[in-house]
C-alpha cells in the first residue's frame, strides 16, 4: 500500500507507460468458461448467497484433499482441509490457533512482509533467520534460534520475495527439526502451481503423522486468477482446524461461495489451462535470466514463480531507489528494506521484481529502462 502511494498524482506519458512490477497477482480475469460458471452459480443457486460452513464447502474440501494427495504422492483426507478467505487469512488463522502473545515464530529473511505484519499485530515475536547462499535458510542456524517460546517455523516456497524453490531435502530437514522440538512447520505454497520442477516438490505429505507437524497453506487465487474472490486453504490436523475454526468464524464466518464454486470447477476442469499458465510463467522467468547480463553490476539473487530478487550496485538505499525509479524510469517495484529487519543492511541493496504480468516485450522494456539509469 505504501508503494501505491508513490504513483499518486504522477502522469505517465503514452510513450513510457508505468511498468508495475510491485504486486505478485494476476491482473487478467479468470478464463471465460470459469466466469460463465460463476455467473450461472450466482443466478441459479440460492445457497451461493448464504452463509456456508466455516471451514468451507465439503465438496471443495474433498476435491482439494484428493488433488493434494495426488500432487504430493501422499495421504490427505477432507477432514484435514479447511477453505479460507485467501492464503493470508490461512496464515493468520494458523497463527491464531498455534500462538499466544509473546510466543515466537521463526521467519527466514527476506520474509514475506504480510507474515511479519500479522505476527507484529498479534503480539508475537518474529525471529529472523537470515538466508545464506542461494537465498536458502539453514536448518542448523534455525535450531539455534529455537526457545521455549517458539511455536512454529514458517517457510514460503517458491519463495516470496526471492522466488527461490526450496529443495526437497531442505524442506524435509525443517520438518524433522520441527518434529524434534514439538513445534509446527508452516509451509506456504501459494505459488506451487508455477514451480519449475516436475512432480512433487517435497515429500512432506508422505511422512508418518505429517499432520501433527505440518501446516500447509495454499491459494487458488494465483492458479485460477481468483484474487478478488479470496479463496485459500489450510491442510493440517483436524483437531488444529477446529481451533482455526474459532478464528475464521469471528473474522469472515465463511469463505466466498462464488469463489469456492469457481475453485472446485477449476480443480476439475482447468488442469490443461493451468499447465499453459505455468509454461508462460516459466518462459518469462527464462526471459529474466537471459536479460540479466545487460545490467552491469547488478546481481540476480533469486528467481522463480512470480519473482526476481535483485541486488543493485547503486550507492543509495533501495528504500530511496524504489520511489525514485517511479519518477526516473516509470518502474514501480518494492525495495528489499520491506522484506528485512531494520538492522539488516542487506535489504538496502535489494529490489523485488514481480514479473508475472509482463510479457516478453514488457520484460525487455524493463531491462532497457534499468540499463538507461543515470544515477
């Protein structure tokens, strides 16, 4: 929201329109067939306009359980699935169920700032785990941060903001670490459908009693362009979902009925379409990698899903550089300082580029404008 204020009152000429790489969300509407389904539901199903079950519609819970079990070659049942009003709410509900004030949650940095903000607003301490080479978090370093107040470790893969895809062995090491200390591992896979790897990205759902440790978060928003309809999910132990139900009932009562019907139809009918979306995102990722050599002095720290995470060579902090890029280059992106603790100087050298809404020409123009910078 702060970044949006940087463009207020600025008029961008037709020959140099704004390149907005600040938000990681699709700007196109859902495919026409899905929109027609939603219209039909709105017109023909009276119950689509009423409160539904707090934990989501049973048919969608069942469908996601089956789809998740197949994707990860694991075991999931519908009682372990809850549908939420977006993935941010899924995280908030999980934290509300797991933590009390003054508890602690370990977050790798750079962190997803909405996770950090929710912990702050909940009176829960976010313990930063600085990522190392390749923007990977270190389980051994994480173990040294665990205290009697630690309730969870939260990972995002493919990562926001860096785009990095955490390898199976790393995710499993964090799972085993959480098991060892009797805490939970939260794994946010909002961008799972745009992972470059083929097959299951990890084996967590294959682990014995996975539900006692794992809290898995998912979003239909990115997969089916349903951002405005707010449909996400939590997959974990049924007893823990009963605790999240208390939170969900007080903040939203139930997830969107139209969004749930859309998500269910998407699971059943849009696999081939979603595969095409994934291939397009991977092509744009490749275009970012191919374009980087023209940025002298810049470094690509992470790349994947919707994101490229860059280190800039300029003297100024990214907190000053990002708003300056709006005026000087017509580029709206986010500074690394938004993703790092205030006492971590690395954020001042970093920028997040959310490239998913740029086609090949747009990516080329982005690099041309960055190359032409004169400050």
